[in-house]
């Protein structure tokens, strides 16, 4: 509707309708952001576990014997 043609009650009704739509949209977006935060927290925890495992593998490889770069290839 064109706001220029609305008067009195029509303008109020239009504003109430827009406000209700915006309230619903804000609630929906808030819910989505909350779910994404939970997912980000889980992903961060998983990444930390993987990083710790990687650090452990790196430190084991640095001991020398288990380092594949220093192994003699099987064909020698």
C-alpha cells in the first residue's frame, strides 16, 4: 500500500502489521544465531581436539626413529 493514501487507522494498522512481521523475523534470526553459536562451539571443541592430536603426532615424529623423512626406503 502507498503510505500517502493511508489515513488514521489505516496507517496504524499498516505500522502494526510491519511491526509484527519484524518481531517475527527478529525472533527467527535470533533462533538461527543461537543455533549457529552452538554449532560454532562444537566445531571449535572438535578443532581443539584435532589440533592436540596433531601436536602429539608431531612430537612423536620429532623423536627421530618414527620420522618418515629419515627412514630408509624399503627398496634399499
